[in-house]
C-alpha cells in the first residue's frame, strides 16, 4: 500500500487498535440483537448499557441522556429537527446558528427556514469567534434554539460555549453545540458548558465511522426524526449498531486516559509547525491565529497560491492534508473562511493541516520542508493554474 504521512485527522482518524479489539467480539460471536431475550441478546444489551455509561461519564452526563446515532450529521439533525418538531406550532419560531457551522447544522436551518421558521445567522469575527455580544444581538423572546459549534473543523477555533449558552438561557432558548471536533481534543463536560444538547462523532477520535451520540438534557422536549421501534427511548429507532457503540465507548475511554498528554504533545508539534512555516515561507499566514484553538489544527494561508494545487502537490510528495472540510471541496471554497471575512483569493490559498495521535515529530519536520518546496513549485507554475 502507498505510504502517506496522514495530516488530515479532522476529516477522520484511523481506528485505534484497542478500539477494534473491543469491537470484534460484537461482530463475531456476540452478534445478538439487544432486543432479543436469549443470552446473546442479553449480552448485546449489556454491552450497550455499559457503553452508554462510559459515554455519559465522558461527557459528565447521565446514561439516560445519551442517544446513540449513526454519526455527527445525524446527531445534529436530531437536535434541531427533534426540538423544533417538539415545539410544534408554539410561540417560539426563531432559530439561531453561526455562519461557520458545519453543513449538518446550516442545511437543516435553511430547510426549516423554507418551512416558515425565522432564522438568524450570526457572523463570526475575523478570527473565527462567535462572541456573546453578537449572539445577544440576535436573540429574541421567541428564539427556540441556538446552535453553535464547540470547535471549528477547519480552523480549530474554540467558541466560548458556556457564555453563549448562558446568554441563550437568559431568553429561555435551548442551546445545542456541535462538539464533533471538540470531543477527543479538549475536555467536554455538558454541565460545565451548560448546554441542553450536544453532538459527537466516533470517527473523529479513533472510533469507527457511522456512529455518534446526541446528549439530550433530561426534560428537554425532543421528538424522533425516524419512526419505528422503541430503541434509544424511541428517539432513534432501529436495531442498534452494537459493535459501533462499543467502539465509541472504547474511544471515549482512551481519550479520558490520555487527553492531557496527547493535547500537550499535539500543541507542541502544531506550534513548531506554525513557527517554522511562518519563518521559512514568505507570504504565509495562520487563519484564526491568536485565539484559543484545538491543539491539533492549523489553517495556513499562502499568498499567490491555489490551495487545491498545493494539496495535490503535497499528495504527490506523500502527505495527506486538505483545503478544508470535504463538503466544501468544490469551486466556491470554504464557507468558514468566507464567514471570517477572507476574500476569494485568500480562501482559495488556504489549507488545513490537522495532526493526531499517531503523528511523529520527524513527520512534522519533513512535512514543513515538503510544504516549503510545494509552495515554491505551485507559485512558479501559477500562470498555468486554471481558474
Ligand atoms: C463540526 C462537524 N460537525 C459534524 C460533522 C459530521 O459528522 P459525521 O461525519 O459523523 O456525520 C463533522 C464531520 O466532518 C464535523 O467536523
């Protein structure tokens, strides 16, 4: 197999070997349906219950507040569609999100707007932060729900979630945070944050694809999106993905055991990378610099560069990075960077580098050198870059 130095951990992470080990029995001999009464069913049911406790503990929640889903997108959809459906034709018909949210939030709000909901999109500042003042200006007495992400997938910029949630609760609005990029990278505690709903996704922190969870605080009205059986308190019917959920729980357990050390290592590598790039490559910048970020993420901008060309040149040299979120890979480029006020050329000249658990110090060094020469090559061939 082609060897690649993988520096795209915000897109997805490799499955940790320990997570795979924990999952395997539930794909082989313990394959039962958790709703079956016989011993195989009971074993699956117990695995599900144990996993729910682990995920709840990871978030500082109670087990009955955890709804397993098929990933982050589904958790975000359930949070927004579920609470708006439960509110029905009530007096609160207004929703708020920021302009740097993932499409799993923005697309749902656009859909609801087309169904008559009032929607306000709050703009992040030039460093990618959604400030409590900007949120306060958008809140209304009829605001039902505010959805603002804990950490941005492209820049890593952290949002002041507890202050934002507090502002929302002052007008009686619910607060959802998409913590898909925060979980596994920084401590996340639902009670300390003061949120009502929180989404996470296993594949962003060494668990399997296609499994995630939504925290729904006890007492928060939320309806199901799908109809069927009574699984997951009937909020997410369908036979549970037992192996996936066991994998999610094991991934949580591992993060809990190593979060501080891992975060310190990643921040050191990331800071070294940033400093080297800024020093060695003229016309280079860091998007979202100077504000708190996840320790593994750096969004780099190069003057006079097409980021897609740069990503391709780096791929040819054996390094996997990205221009931003996979869903923004088209011609318009990152809505997050546009949302931070960058012009078209700056947006297209940006790439995201995201480090992770298996990133080695020497890989970061060789990457910096490869980046320097790739930037030179792409700049030298600028005339040949198609629009
Ligand atoms: C911030 C954020 N929210 C939601 C998602 C969607 O998660 P999933 O891939 O599990 O559907 C992603 C993944 O790209 C993300 O980065």
